[in-house]
C-alpha cells in the first residue's frame, strides 16, 4: 500500500505510524482560524481539562464582584458627608441676608429723593403736556400743560336773556362739533341757563343725537329761513332736558344754500330769524356744517363768538389757520362783534405722543384762547348718540360728563 500512494502520502508515511493520528489536528491548525472557531467548542466539551480551566475563571470573577460590594459602603461615606455640606448652606443665607437688605434700602431712598423732582418738572416748564391726567393732577397741571384752574359755579339768574350766540365751527368733519354742541348745551342747562340748539347742518346729526328723526319733520330750519310766515316757535322742539330746546334740520337745508344766493343780505338771514327769541334764552349754540359755505358764513355773521372743536390730530390742526382767516374776514366785513371764544381740544388721548404734540402746538400758537378743559376720547360718546340723549343724563358720573360740566363753567366764566 506504501507503493501505490502518491508522493505526499509517502512523506506522511515516512514518519512513524503512531504520528498519523495527530496529523489531522496539525492540518486543522494549519488550515486557518476558521477551523479553530468552528471546532473550539468540541474539545471544550470533551476534555475535562478545558472545562476545568474555564471553571475557575468565573470563580475568579466572583471575588471581583465582591470587591465592589466592599466599595459600596465607601460610597455611603460621602452620603454621610452630605449633611456636613448642608451646614454651610444654612449659614450662607445668614451672610447674604444683611447683604440683600443693604442694597434694597439705597434704591428706595434714591427713588424717594428723585421722584418729587421728576414730578415737578412739568409744572416748571410752561406748555409741557403731562403724559397722563394723574401726573398732571399730582403736580397741579392741567391737560394743556398750564396750571390747573377751577371755575366757580355761576350765580342764579333773576331773568333770562339776551342770549349770547356761539357758533361751533370747523370745516373739517368728525372733530366733535355735534357732540360738543349737545353736551355743552345740556351742561349749561344743568347750570340753570336756558339754551337753544340750532341744527345748521343738512345732515341733521344734532337732531338725531337728541332722539329726533329728521325724516319725519314737517318744518325745519329750512322753512324758517326761506318762508317769511314761519316763526321760531313753529319749528322749535322741546327736549327731555329741562331748559334745552332744539331747532331741527334735515337734508332740505342743503337747498337753502343755493336759494340764498339770490337773496339780499343773504349772509344775515339766520341773525334776522333768531332776533325775536334772543330775550328768551341765555345761550344759543349753532352746530355748523363741515364747510366754509354760505350756511357757515350765516352762522358766523349771527354769532357773538366762535368755539372751534379741534381733534388732537395733525390733519385737523392744518385747517385751523384757514378757519381763522375766514373768521377775520367775517369780522371785518359782516360782523364786527365776532370774536374767537376758544379752541376746544377733543378726542384727546394722553397716552399717545402724537396727541400730546398736537395739543402742545395749539397751546403754543393760541395761548389762553385754548380752553383749559380737554375732552378725552371715550366710548360713552358713541353710546349717547345711539341712546339719543346727552352724556350728562346717559352717564352722569362719567369722565365725559364731568369734562363738559367743567367746560360749561369755563364758558360762563369767560
């Protein structure tokens, strides 16, 4: 059999016969790591020595596991030191307590010293507008930046008349002419004066504001102006406010401006029709339309004074110069007794910088002609229009009602 084999087994046979058995194990070892990984478990299971070699390995790990058990109580040692750390924490707030109180006292004292000086600044500077009504009242300064004034209650009258006619005029719309006419008239009536309101606007807003429907009127100011046989008593309406009467208007009044063009002394028509009733009233307020047409010229010709309601807004401020020119022309050519009664700031909001700037410019330009009373913006005024009554009766304790009562006293004092 040794001869029939090839050269390679012959080399294997050239060795001793007993070496043929371990030859495959050597071949397997030489084959590579793959064979070792596959058959490594077989000798481990068959040979007790390999199992014995592996058995002490986990036993060696067991004392290692007990080693951290010994260190576990060492971990509890820092836990015992934790309360020691809390002891200085308790002492820390004691040290910080006096430090916290020391800086608090200093700012309070500094604020108490500087606060009065800051509040007195608006009072020292003439024309400075306070940022809020509360700051102005604390310093004795009014909304216009001037020293606050209080006006005494008017004395009681033994008799009424002759009336002083005041025209509420501004060619810009939406500045509070109608609202001021209604509420100022109601406040004057509360003060014991008899007041006649003249709705001289074809829109009829004054009539609506007093609960009158212009579309249901048979006779209005138009008939009083254009029909010779109509008297004031035929058109006049009584309101719910005692001492307050109304001459209503509607869209028919717009035709009067066209028809009066051909009349002689057309600018004096309103003065002529109001003359018979001036002895029955103390004040006549004329609500003008937002234009400088013939109807407005009629109102200025019949009036003794002009009140300009001015919204605290830039566009409203621009039109005041043109209105002043118109007033001067009427004074020179038609009514020498006409004078500027005052400028009333309306829809004022002290929280806005723009409103304060506009009011400051008006006070700087017109000085004492600006009323000390300022009408603030409030939702109560639109509500009174819906209710059809003045704010003095709708919300008698509101800021708006108080403002118009102060305005009434200021108007009577002038």
